[in-house]
C-alpha cells in the first residue's frame, strides 16, 4: 500500500509543479530572451540522455565499429535527416540496433 501512496503523491507533486509553471506563463509576460533560451531546453535534455548511451560502453568511450548502439544511432540520424519523421526514425533505429546486436 505504501508504494501506491508514494506513486500517487509523486505524480501529484509532479503535476502541481508542471501545472504551476504553465499557469504562471499564462499570467506573466515572459521576456523574449527567456523564450528563446527555453526553446533549446528539449534538445539539450534529449542529447544528455541519448549521447552517453551511444558513446559510452562500460564507462569508457567507444567509437569503434564494434559499438552497435553508435552504429544504430548513426543510421537513425540519417533516417531522421531524410524522412523528418520521428516515428519512422525511432522504429528504424530500434530495428537496426536489434539486428546489429543479433549479428555482432
């Protein structure tokens, strides 16, 4: 029962924090400089999540062709560049990673 209470409270706190920011942005005039800076937050966060998974293996930098995650990431980047479709990019990257892990 405690785990459900923790999950419920955590969800409510997360919702309250996000909702308060959305509510405040509707009430106050946000400076243009801040709006431009906030535009770069999602790519920065996504990069911070993805790049260590692509480049690090067992805590060490791995830029070799034996790194299936790096190769799948490069394929996903190429597919994203040409198709501009997020879903196709994710599916293709996952399929390539699965195949590389299967055969390497």
